């Protein structure tokens, strides 16, 4: 059975997708058979899997990083918003219908069964499974029947690394506040932290890192630098500041209307 590690974030766009892709690539280069996985994704960006289903584009990119063809098991539940209240629900690569938020909340037990089925297949076929969370684990209004973050981590009993984006500011409050809103068992599941998108002199940050480790009793595993020109497929929201790759053959521009 594979080892499972989950990467969660203090917020959407903290860098979870990038960290999973980077770790997957690093382990792949070291000869480790590793697969990406995201229990539930909300995105309009999708890709076609090798087994003919529709999955989130981020997991297709992560599969490429891991040297794999993307499969439906890597993205078992995909929500494609059709309004601010409704979304098309795609399970194991195929649409099962459109649901409002309350309808999907009731459907989560069925969705969780599909998630655990996919994870079990990946865990049986690889040495490691790298799991990406969704949004933040501290969304207390979404805690009941959660399948995207701690609900999944507790179901499969895996450790969690928490990623926080320092570029947005308030990184220590992000981390400490997230921990404060978790249950005791969830908090114990956090193995440590990654600080993402840092620019400047690392020595100026070090006193804060030392304080964070003393305050929480958990290690900072690393500080990842801001990387100019890094372009990976975005999830969860429209990323207005993304730029095209320099070698792009053509550009498709879509106006974002009200």
C-alpha cells in the first residue's frame, strides 16, 4: 500500500497545485512511482484523461510531472460552476447532473465513496500518492461531510503539510489562524508548513520562522521562492495575472464580463 501525503493550503491559490507538481517531479526523477490525486476540485479548466473521462487540468499537469498519463482516478470529483449557486457534477470522468449547493451537500456521501474508491486504486498501484486539498481546511461552514480536505485526510489517516502564500501578506496569521480553527485531531495531523512565493532576504524572515515553530511546535519544511514566469494551470478561480508562455504559438484572449 502506498504512502499518502496531503498538501493543503491556508487559502485558494496558496500554491498547492504547484507544490504537488514539484514534489511529484522530484520523486519521479528519483525513481519513485508517485501519482497525484485531488479528491474534489472546483474548476472550469478540464482535460481528457487517457481512459476517456473529464478531469481537472491541474491533475493532468501533475500527472505529466510524475511521468504518467492522467486517469479519472486522479480527479474523481470535478465541480464545474454554472452560476454562483449551481455546478455540473462530474464523477469518475462523467457528468452525473447539475446540482445546487444544498443538493450537492446531500450528495457528498456518494461522492466520498467515489473518492475513496479512486484513492484505493492509486494506493495499490504506486509507492506514493500526493494529494492536493481544495481551498482551506478551516472553512468551518463546509466542515460537515467534508471530502476535500481534512474529511479525506482523516478517512485515509494521512499526514498533511500546510502551504501558505507569503506574497499576499499575513502569512503567520494565515497559519496560526488555520490551526486554531481545526479540531484537535486535525491539528495533530498537520506535520509542518511550507511558505510559498517568498521574495527578498531570507535572513529577514528567519526570526518569524523561529517564532512560528516555537508557537506551533511544528517545523517549517521550507521556504519556496517567487519564480518569475512560472506558468501552471490555475484552479478554483479565474487567475487574471497569468501570462502566456514566451514560446506560445498563438494567444486566445477572453474578456471577463460581469
